[in-house]
């Protein structure tokens, strides 16, 4: 089965489940209201991301069971699916009624440990064991929250996740690991099915159940073991640069600024939010970020799946130049926002 067919087969049930999740959320009055810390202007249903999350969790579980726990990819899939269920459940409860931060962090940490344990056999053969041990802290938990932070305008979080999953599927296919390509393609197809509900105009938001789960899914794909190939992690770091740069630099800026900001509270100070506040439409901002990521994707495909060292060097160059671009774009957006205010 081709990766394209896997994506299409996942898209159909994801689209239907998204419609069902949307109908349920409307009936349960799950709406995000406009506010000073939000970028939308009308009440909008949240939680529709549950549809694609259910499909991804089900397919990963089924394929993982088919491969078996003795297979590195099967063990990874089952650990990833178990962790995804935890992230999705706690995030759905947060969408429904709101939860304090500590139960969410505990759930994220538990899911991160499950994913790391599932990925351990494959990762231990490719990465230093010390790095593998600290992955929950430096990659998985940040990815969960960073993707959640980026879900502030139409299409942003979903488009970035689709691109990451698509390129990882292409790398796996190019490396000859077709089952790994199916896992990533299922993610791309499922999230694509959600996009018409959220972009260019948002009839529904994915909610925390969608955005937090997407961050976890991207981290899982980054740790996916490929047979007879190098680690996916360097390529994934490159592909997720738009998300990691904006969220990471914004968080650092809020933590280091004097007087200090309450960096852990909701805000509208990411670059993509400043661009929107400066007059850019949601569509223009999302497509601009997509253009940046497409350029990186071309570089990743050019380097290929079997060359982790060149991928790491490229990641260093992209992140350094991206940080400079972030600063220049932020200064531009701030000037435009002040002129318009």
C-alpha cells in the first residue's frame, strides 16, 4: 500500500469524526469566546480536533499490534498510541471544563515517558542513551505545549503538522521503510481532513485535544525508528523550525524581559500574533509560515534520510538564521501595530 493511499484512507473517517465532534461540541456549548488574549472575533466551537486524534490513535494501535512489540516500530507505535490517549483525554477534559496546570503537566509527562519507553529499542541504537533519557523533558513535553501555543489563528497548527508528517512520510518511503511511511501518512491525511473546518475560515477550532495531541504526535514522529536508516530526529527538528522558533524565542523573550512577564499565562505576543495584530490576515500569516517551512522541507528532502550529520548542520544554520528573521519580522510587526493603533 502506498503512503498516499494510507493518507486517503485515514482522511475519510477523520472527516466524518470531525463532523461528529463538531456537532457534539455545538450541543455541549463548547465555544471559545473572543477576548483580549485571543485572535478571533466571534464565538467559535472548540474540540473538533478530537476527530483526527481518534483516527490516528486507532490506526497506530492497530498497526502496532500487527507488527508486534518485538518489532521496534510496533513497540514505538503502541507506546505512542498509549501516550496519545493520555494527552487527548486530559486535553479533552480541559476543553470541556478547564483544568489546573499541574494535572495537565503530569499527564504530559506520563505520555512522554510511555513514548520514550516505546521508542527506546530503536533510539538506543541511533542516539546516545543520555539523550534518550532526557527526551521527555527537552523534546516531547515542549512539543506538546509549543503546538498548543501556535493554535491561535486559522490553520496554523494544522498546516504545520501536515507538512511535518508529509515530509517524514516521504523520507521513510525514500529509505524503503514503508510501514513507517504509513504511520506518518496517516497523520497527514487525518489532519488534512480537519483543515476545511479551520482554514481559511474557521467554523471550528481543534481545541487543546487537537493542538496538544498534535505536538505529541509530531514528537512521536521525530522519535520513530526507521529500519536501516538514520534517526528521524534531526529532520524533524528542521521541519518543526517555524513552530519551535516562534514559541521558543517568544517564551525566552517573556522570561528575560524586564520588568518580567508572567510568561506562563496566555498572551498574544508570538510573532504570528503580532503579524496578525499588525494587519495581516490569518490566511496571509499562515501561508507565510507555510512558505518558510516549505523551503526547509526542500532542504530536508535534498539532504535525504540517511545523513543525520548534514541534517544537524542544516538545523543549526536554519535555527540561527531563523532567530534573526524572527527578530526582524517582530520589529516590523511591532512598528506596524503601533502605527495602526
